[in-house]
C-alpha cells in the first residue's frame, strides 16, 4: 500500500498530469484490488481512501449480460461493482474505472489525463500519430465509459497491451513494478515533447477557441455553459483545456468530444457523483 500511495501522490501533484479528482490508480494483493475512491484527489489521497474489492467477484462481471439501454446498463454494472467491495468497505465508492483496473493482469495500474497525451488523443490525427509514435500502445476510439469502455479495453489487454490510449480521455499504464510506471509515463511524454516541438505552429489557434469539451473532466469541472463556475478547480480545468488545444495543433488540430458523448457524460450518474465531490 505504501508504494500505491506514494506514486499516486507523486503523479497527482502535477497539474500537467491530472486536475482535481481526475485519474486513478490501483494495486492488487492477495486477491484484493485496492483502487482510488471516486472523487478523491490523487495528490492528497491516503491509504484509507482507497477502496478494497474482491478480485474474484470483479472478474465475474465480464461474464455477465447487461441491458443495452444506457441508464439501465450502467446502474446494473455499478451495482455489481459495489457488491464486490470487501466487508467494511460499504461506505466507500470506488472509481468508475474499477473494472478496467481489475482486468489488467499487472499488479499496479496508473491512469492519468496528461495535457500532452490529450493533445494527441483529442486531435484530428491522434490515432494515426499515436500508432506512429507508440506502436506498442493500444488505441481505444471514443466510446461510452463504464461497462462499454471496460469491455473494449479488455480486448486490448487480452492481446497483451500494457499501455492504452483513450480518445478524448487519457492513458493507462500497467506494470508489476511501480517504478516502471514512471518510466513508461516519462518515455511517452518525452516522445510527445519531440513531436509537439517539431509539429507545432505558433500561428495556429492562439489564443485557442474552445467550443466543446475535450474530455469528461472538462464537463465535470467546467460545465457546459459559457460561464465558468467560480471555483479554482474550474479555472484549472479550463487552463488544461486551453493547453490541450495548443498541443492538438501538432497533430492536425482539435477534435473535441462528440455531441453524443457529451450528452451521455452530462447525464451519467457516475460523473454527477464526481461533480458533487468536487
């Protein structure tokens, strides 16, 4: 647990990597998954704020069938996630990406929303550039988070992926060695630094025009209206969106979230819960 808290605090303290309650981390030990609680901040998370879940119960979830309708499916999926909590953990709510963490066979998982990474994942040429720069990383096209995302990532994990880039979302790294997670992250950021430096045109999109959110975090912390909430978290999130917009210029320009995905996130119970925690 000491390692989990340490690398969670380390990466969570960098606003270039996550804002507010964004991102999550986990560790597996003796059949138990310890995952960040929903709405908690990586920068300050303590051992007791992780949620302990029964791995055996979690691994039964992909075998189940769920309704096709969004609200019904996600409610049933959440109920099964919550039913996997270990005794004494009933008052805690685990990350919305808990099953994703469980599906990786590696002991440690680090999920972040770095601005530079999202400059790639939120860009028009993001997928093709990702395949060129990171040929061993899996790419997941924009899709509904929760159960649908977990099942899509499961396919890539079964193919051996330990790094997964999510369009309009962020990146997952998995390793049995917590120090390797940092190496994987730094390697990706270094390559993105080079790509941004060689491809960025300062005359493009300065200051950036933001018409749609890039990621779910921008909906949760900034809202959808023309006026920002009067909070420091909202200002940090807006600054993150502006930074991402600049980085996208190196990869073909902005590709924000689709209207369909914005609609889903705006009404998804899991993100409404996270908004309340913020």
